[in-house]
């Protein structure tokens, strides 16, 4: 049989490299020259595409704005803003009213929004601490705050003092502070009131039954839940009871001006305040501690109910945490 000797790719490359066969003479340009020419062509094409896209964008903008009118704002004007929803890029939340501070040419403005995180004291009676008579109150043991956490403790104390939530105290009895780490790595100050709770008269206010709440809410078609912004801290402490809330850090001694967590009757006081605040709207709004549920049969009625609840909470001086509201 006649035929050619089979050669693979490596054998083909070996032949010209080892000069067994001469290199072909019909190669017009090297690989480097080819790539440089290709790069130049792509750059020229990209430039043409950019010019074409700009022309089309301007055409579409002129077509869209052909019936619009120029609108401008002056410093001091009140405006509402549509801010993109973090949970859905196709939706925006209406925020405001905000105040125009200045114009940033050509089409931007600096807007001052209301501070929704500002905490106001509610217009309610202060929390009262009553001790059981003829019962000895033990002096609590003060915990040592670790050196590594003292800077964070000092920072939080300064913030609480600036906000008016605490003040310096000279009470003869103070409670220890325990530092607890949050999920984000920051530190929460927790006052240990166990020795005070032992000698505190219980408040026997009936709490809302969870089963009854679910029964009432379950009959509705639309439900909105609200969470008050630091609701406990919106309730003041009675002047005569402030010394009972005293706590001690590594630097000084302080007492609470607002209702702290951990007190024996704190939840009962808060429930009583919420019951009184929502008394006139109790047919469609129920509170369980600092959570409020508004329930209605249809959308139109529900919007009216929400407006009524917001009005009552505003009259009492409570602030709603908009980040945790859910419908």
C-alpha cells in the first residue's frame, strides 16, 4: 500500500523549528501585528457605538420630556422624596416632609429629613417603684468591668447622659452593670436589678392573653404590626423612685430617668400605658407590650384605622420604629 507517514501537530511544528522543511512564505503578518490591528479596530468600533448611543439617549430624553415643564425649589420649601426600597429595586418609599437646604446645580438639592430616630418622652405618668414593707433590702455586689470594655462603657454613658436618659446619682445603694456583646460586636449595658426585684411589690395588672389576641386579629383581612422605638425609654420614672434605679460603673454612679429593662413591674407599667393610649381605638388595635397590631376588613378602612392609631400615639408622645413596621 502507498501512503504518507502520519504526523501529529507536534511533528508539524517540529519540522520548521528544526529546519527540516522551510517556513511558508505566504504569511502576511505576525501574530503581534494582527492583535495590534484588531485592538485598533475594536477601539474605533467602540467609539462609534458610544456616539450612536449618546444620540439615541438624547433622542429618547427629548421625546420623553417634550410635555414636561421646568420645576425648581427654593431653600425652605417642604418636599417629599421617593427613596428606593432596599427590599425591592422596583419600588420606592415616600419619605418626608423634608426641607430644602440648598440647590446643587443643575438638578440636585440638599434636603434635610426629619430625624425618625429621635426619642421623645411620652406624656404619661412615671413608673413607680414600691417596696414590700418590713423586708430587708440587700446591698448588691458590684461587678468589675473588664479593662478592654471600659472605653465602650464610657462612650455609652456619655451618649445616655447627652440624651437625658440617665443622670448622676448619690444614692446609698447602686446596682451592678454587666456588659453583654451584641451580634454586631458592640456592647449592651445591662443593669442587674435582681436584689431590687426581690423586695418590690408586684403589679398585678392583667396582661393581654395571646390566644384572645390571635382570635381577634385572625378575623381580619388586613393586619399591620407596629413596634415602638425604644418604647420603654419613652416612659419616665417617678422622681421618688429614681434612686432605686441607680447603677455603678468603674467611674461614677448614675440613675435612670426613663423606664429601664429588667425591673419587676416594667412590663406591667408599659402594658397599662399602652392600654390607656389605645383605649379609644381598641376595637381595631391591640397592644402586647411594645408591639401593636392594627386589623381591618378592607384597605380603605385599614388606612383610616392606621391614621387613628398614629394620631393617638402622637398625642401620647410615642415614636414608631418605621424599620420594623409590617403589613
